[in-house]
C-alpha cells in the first residue's frame, strides 16, 4: 500500500486534467469505471466525478485537493488500473495479480484535453463588472460589481429570467415597450429588468409594477426615484380588477398564487399583449377538482395528485393561450433542486393556424372531461367569447 500511495501522490502532484480508474478487481464492484475531469467556473476549479454502470452515469463534484484520497480509496481495493493526464505528462498505473504497483509515464502535450475539460464560462447578460444598483442592494453584487459567492445561485437565476425575456426581445427591433408587472412585491427583479431594457437594450420603456400592499408600493416608488428610473412606477391594484386603457406590450407575472395567474393571463389576452411571461404558483384549483374518470392511479396518492394537477394546470393554460393565438412554451425557470415552482410560461403573439388553435382547445376540453376540471382561465375566455 505504501508503493501505491507514492504512485498516486506522484500523479496528483501534477496539474491533473483527467483520470480514468478502471479494470474492476471483482464482479461485485458497482461501477465499470470512474473518471475525474477537471472543470472550472467563474468561482473555482474542481473535479467532476463520473461513475459508469452499463446503462447510467452518476455525477459528483469534489474539491481539487480531494483527488488523491478519492483515488486511493478506489485503486487497489476495487480497481487495478489508472490512466491520468496532466498538461505535460501521461501516466499509466497498474496493479498486478500479486499486488505489485507499476507506474509508467511519458511526456505528452495534453493542452487540447485541458481545453475540453474546462467549462466554457457562461456569457451572462448581466455581467460581472457592471455596476447594477439593484443587484448591489439585493446583495448579489459587491459595490465593485463582483458576484458575492453566497449569492451565485441567485445571480444565475436572475440571469436565466433575463435570458428568457431576451430570447423574445431579440426577435424584433423594439424601440418602445409598455410593460406591466403583476404582483411585483418587494423583489428587485422589476428594477433589474428596467436596467436591462433601458441600459442594455436601449429601449424606451414605460414599466408599471402592481401590488396590493401600500407600504410595498411606497417603498418601490421611493427606490425607483433614488435610481432615477424615471419611467418605472408602482401602483396599488388587484390583478383581477386592474384596468388599463392603453396598449400593453408585455405582461409579467411571477408567483401569482393559484387563479391569480389565470386573471393575469386573461388580462394580457384582453390587452392583446405581444409577450407574456408567467411563473405560476400554488396551483390548487385543479387539485381540489380532480376526479379521474378512468385514470384512478393519478388520484390514488395525494402527493402524486398534487404534482400532476399542478402540471396539468400549466399545460391547460399553455394550450388556452395557443387557442387564442399565442405561440407558447413551458420552460424550466431554475434548476428544480432550488425550487419546485420552476415552470415559466412564455407566450408571444404570433401566427397560430386555425387547426392548431382548435386542436389546443380540444385537448383542454378532453382534459376537463377526463378529470372533472373547470378552469378559471377557460371560463373567463368563454364568457368573453374569445374561445
């Protein structure tokens, strides 16, 4: 074991790019091979472990200094062979049937392998170095525009939302936009979006945030004045009864609870909005109504019914948007490990064929019939003879 330790130490003292541990010592060893690949992001370098079975690959990330111990745990006990590469050297470690350790090495230029192993740094829209006051006040950026390490997930989440909006904005050369943000709350995302539209895209926007709490509205209006965001203001109002007589180009609704999302979508449709971005929350309506005609397995277990009902709710909303002429997608907003509320509805007014409109509406009706659903959005659109 001392010879093995020396051999592994000799390998890991190099700047290792990749390691492949293979040749199982017995059939009871779970994985066919295990690889360690050097990765990096904007914060640090690390090794990604890939564990291979016949049909699957399992991943794990470790700090760079853990490589030696991880290899020592595997080699000589479960595996008999190691291939490793640094930028200048290739290593070949083997253990004989009698337990003797052989380490071969040769000089190699493995720079290409190094480039493959590193993650390409994400080209974020909201880049480090930009002085974005809302992100500074939110604690995501330092005053110098650097990402705070503990807020990196929040930084990625905000960028992901901006990217989803940017995908639509880039399709047209917008000069002016009127945007309504329902249920804006005291989140700084509205301010970040204003910065994106005005400072990055150079679009003349009129942006209105809507919330029910007077203290929230006052605070948000004070912040907008402090930032000199002249065309951003906030009003007290309910998504269900809010009236706006001018054109609305974009409607944003994040985490509107239960049927509040339906009223927001309904208003957006009535205003003939060009773009809709909605992250629904607390989809209780279908769960309370759900009675399966023939698929009892979906209502047998409470947790299954709750999750299936939530997915069906958003699928029905997407189809209803298509039925009134919106090209609609359901996108993953953030990684599900961070939040179970991770679906975003993105809809843009487009040329949806009559056949596709009818098909989308028919699919909703079939779902309603199968599970006894009575969707709020369907009823609102039906009452106004929009479907």
